[in-house]
């Protein structure tokens, strides 16, 4: 039974299109995150939601819009896709927000590989 | 902005060799985590170190947190092909604008040849 699941696993699309990635966690965690992993394997935080409230919004173009309908789901919608958006996007969850638990473990999904042509 | 410098970026060794991966910063962290990521999967937590000078062992893996909580190392003894993967360190900020924020290092891609 997958703890953090995200769909789709692969996404190939043309520049200028709009696409969404969905994420669900069945761990009962309060906090969910979106990370971007570039071709050099560097993981960078994009957004964090705590109990459906946006907590962290790093310097991300506003073409990226997260949405959390409930604390078990965090979706990522991307408008007007650009070549530089190609990356693997990881959803993650933790029991509590880092700041409130300095030993908090992140549980990651398997990633969604986005290729923009 | 806190930066975690991880080295080496790539490591290719033979089965049975020992290796050490380093994670360094000029910033202090309240804790530091090590993750391992296999191809096509997300990172999985290996260990969290919290106290300066702390040493934790996980079978053939030894993790150390620096006394000043600015650096950490991962030592693998007698590496095996199953150890192949991407190793990531991640530090939780201890103060200022980085308080409570998790920052990842650039990662070390380890390949262990049979």
C-alpha cells in the first residue's frame, strides 16, 4: 500500500501546454511538499502546505500553482510549460512541518518525470 | 540562504572498498538527515543526527555529525553493489531566516562495481 503516490509517473508534452500532477498520502501527515529535482539531481523545495495552508512558497514562477483540497492531497498545476520546466517533480509528506519538528522525516513519492519538448 | 556542499559528486568504486561522503556548510543546523535514492524512486531516509559529535551506525554505514553541527559524513565499509545509488544530505536550519527549513546537498552518485 503506497504511502505517497503521485500521478502520472511520466509526462511528455509540448511547450506552452498546461499540465497537472496529482499527489496523495495515506500516512495521516499534516504537511505536504513539492520538490523539483533537476538533471544534476539537485532537490529544491517549491511549496509546502500544512493542513491545507500554504506555508512555503519558494521563488517559483507563478505559472506553478499548487492546490490542496484536503490535507491528504496536494496537486501541482503548471501553465504555459517551458523547456526549463523539464525535471522530476517529487511530492513528499511529513508528520509535522519541519520548523515544529527538527527531526521530521520526509516521505517521498516515486516522482513524476516531466519532459517538455 | 543555507548551502550544503556535498562531495564528491560522483564516486565509482569496486566491491569491498571503503568510502566516505562529506557534507559541509558554513551554517549551523539543528539536525541533519541522510537519504538514499535509487533510480526511478524517491529518496528514503537512512538516518537523522541531532547532537553535535553524534555517531550513528546502520550496519556497514556510519554517520557522524560535526561537533559544531555544520558538517556531517557518511562512511561505508566494504561497499557492495547494493549500495549503489544517490546519497543526499539535508540539513534543518537552526536560526534566522533558515530556521526550520530543510536544505538538500547536491548529492553523491555512488556506483559499486562487482
